[in-house]
């Protein structure tokens, strides 16, 4: 499992329509709602040690929002201090509405 920092830019306006989890009902989500639902998914899945949400630039200024980016870090070994050097990135700039659900952001990135 990898560690993720999911950046959601709270300054970008826009709405996407997608379910929170696969098979769920479609919801209207702005940046604030996306961050809140991601936090709920992290808690429900008990991923606190691996995934966190940050209010930060997602790299999509000027693009239709809301925009999200994921910075991926190695999980590290038990008992070791986590490494803070990113090994990969994933951008969901102007593409969130193409996902089957919001949980896909976690699902496709947390496992290496």
C-alpha cells in the first residue's frame, strides 16, 4: 500500500456529478463536498495512516473545476520514518466527471 496526499483546490469553482462509491446515487459535488466525502471514505476504510486530504493547489487553475491531484509516496517499512519523496503523481484536472465514482481516486492510487 502507498501513502497518498489528495489535494483539492477549494478556490476553484465548479460542480461535478458522480456517486461517492460505485453503484451509489449521483450527487452534485463542489470542491468542499469532494474534500468532505474523501475524508469520510478515508475514515470508513480506516486509511488514516495512508491517505490524507489537503486544501492545496491541484494544478488546474483556469480549467473547469473542481480539480484534484494525488501525490503518491512509498508506504515505508513498519517502524521506519516515512519517506517524503514522492514517487508518482496523478492529476484529475478537468476530468473528475469521467470517473465512475469519487472513491476511484483512492482505489486506483493507494495500491502500488
